C-alpha cells in the first residue's frame, strides 16, 4: 500500500453508509485499519529520521545527540509445548584423557598406625599444558671426498628445510590466527613472551607464504571431491573487503564440505564461474539457497530456504492488535507446516505429501484483509515450487542454515581485521576457511591437519579422500 489515500475513503459519506450491509462495513473497516497501520508506520519512520537529523545538528554544533538506550525487554513467556529440561549431571571424562606422565605419591608413613596394610592406589587425573620453547640445534655430519672434491652432508628434516622454525610453531601460529581469530600482533606478543625470537613480518609470511601452494591444492581438491560426491549443494555470500575494495565472500557447501572464494561481484556469472559451469549449463542436482537473484536458474532443481521465507513474516511488526493477531495465527500455521515437512523428510509418505500440498495451497492462497500480510502470503505462494522441492528430494535440507553458519566466519573476520590487503592474504583466507570448515564437517582435528601439511607428512588422511569415501 502506497501513500495515496484510497478513493473509497476520500469519497466516503457517513450519512450514506448502509449499516445493514455487513460485507460493505467489513470492507470499509479493513480499508481504514490498513490506512491507520500505514500512517502509524510512516509516523514512526519520520520520528526516527527526525531524531537522526536532530542528532546530526547537535554533532555539528559540538554537542552530543540523544543517547541510544534500548527499551526494556519483557520476560519471555514459556511455550505450553516446551519440554521440561532434563536434569544435568556431570559425567567423568577420565577414560577419554590421554595420560602423558604418571606420578606416584607415597603416604607419610609417620601418620600410619602399626596395623596399617597397603591396599593399592587411588587414581586422580588432572589436565594441564606446558607452553615453552622446543629449540633444537641440529649437528649435520659432513664428509669430504678428496677424489671427488665434494662434501657430503646429512639432510635436515623436511619440515624445517629453508626455515628457522618447525612445523609445530607454524601450526600453532596458523591455528591461533585462523581458528581462534587472534590478530598477528597478539600472536607475536605470545611467542616473544614464551621466548621465541621472531618478527611480525615472519609471522605474516608463515600465514600467507609457507605451504601456500599445498594449501591451495587442498582447497581445490576439496571442491573437486565435494562436487563429485554431492547429492545437493548450498550457497551463500557476504560482503568482504580486499585491497580497500568492496568484494564478496562466496561459499559453496553441503554436509560434507565447504569451499570459499572471494570475488569482486556476486552476479550469476560469478556463481557460474565458481561452480565451473558454462553459460548454457545447469546443475543437475538440487541447489538450496536463500532465493537471491544470482542463484536463480543455476540448477534445474532450485530449492528455497524456509527459514528465510519465515523471516519475512517476522519482519511484519504492526501497531494494531487486530493485525498482530492475524500474524500470530499465520505464524502458528507456518511452523505447523514446517513440522509436517520435517516429518516428511524423515519418513517420506505419499499421503502426507498430499496433506502438505493441500495445507500449503490453503495457507498461502487465502487473504486476511491486512494488506502487508496478504502481499507476503502471495509472495510465498509464488515461491511454491522452490519451497516444496523437498517433497521430490527428501534428502535436501529445508533451510540454508549450513551455508549461513559457514559464511559467519568470514563476517567475523571482516569485523576483526576489516579485510585482506594482498593477493597472498586473500588466497590464504580462502584456503583456510575451506579447510577449517571441511575439517569440522569431517570431524577432523584442524590443528593436526595443519601440522600434517606444515611437516610435509603423507601418512594422514586427506580431506578430499574422506569426502570421496563418504557414503
């Protein structure tokens, strides 16, 4: 509804209203309620804009604007369907703890009575760590051959060739920076406090240059394996900054892997480039997204996220109680339909499918009289094929939360350090985002994986192989 007042309201003559015509009265009341709702929302928006202008004038005069004090939030009412939480009890984890050393403590025999007999020991396990340097001086044997006029020398371990630092230190630096989000200068403080002689530039090189080719190959192998084994794909994007330019961080993923890349644009051609598709190609597997334009027509089986669709209804915050009650009813019915879809996913059944299709048609084809809500219902109805794609492919998720969770690391990275400044830095973050999130999905220890790469070991399972072996 726009700001133009309806002709029916302008031409309204109270004296000519037929109060016996209930349909006419209902239509007129709904029309007036929608107009009141619109005016109330416009009034609130104008008040907020007016306050912003007042604050700006105050700042220009060297004064402070109105403080932003959030309103009191009323306590949440407990849902009648809420399940009573189970009593929590702490369980022993001693069987999971790796014992590094044992200490046997003897009883002070001066306190023992004469008849005391030894009956064994009681085991008490504590956990701790030791953070200290492990500096090694390597003495390489050398032999000289007079006949060949040549010196033969023992070889250094593979992980320290051409470097003054071992794989353990490089792994902890990468782990702290990428997994724990610790800035480089704080890593420098930690290492120097421990006693490591290192510069901030060396730490930067560890994060961006050391094993850069190997990490890039890991990322590309993850994508190839993931695309080969995927039954469905998900995608999302978020803003990113690179070399003071606005860019976009893209993620392609599913429950087995995640692949990240930073691009200048978020257009459909960019999505095609990331997926390795030609202009006339389409994905043959389901593609679950939030419904953004760049993802349309990428797959012949495009599924849309239910959570994103429901968020549109949550954004409707009317002033009038009548409109609020209408939204509450629709939200209850929406979540009821969502529960049915989850039941169908777990146990596909043709009779349940018929019920879901009927309920969808009934819910989104009807009209409530609240203009904003009716427009939202019509929009959902138009997205019917994408929202009900799960009926044809029960193995796909109902929402795009997995992609949103994956992209969140990039959002946090942007907030902490604003963006990347070099091509090496951009590629390093793309590599580590991909490896780190795939490790999470494959239940692989990220630190151990980093150590395997930095130490040039080949005796550990690669992520791409784990993806290929996923059933």
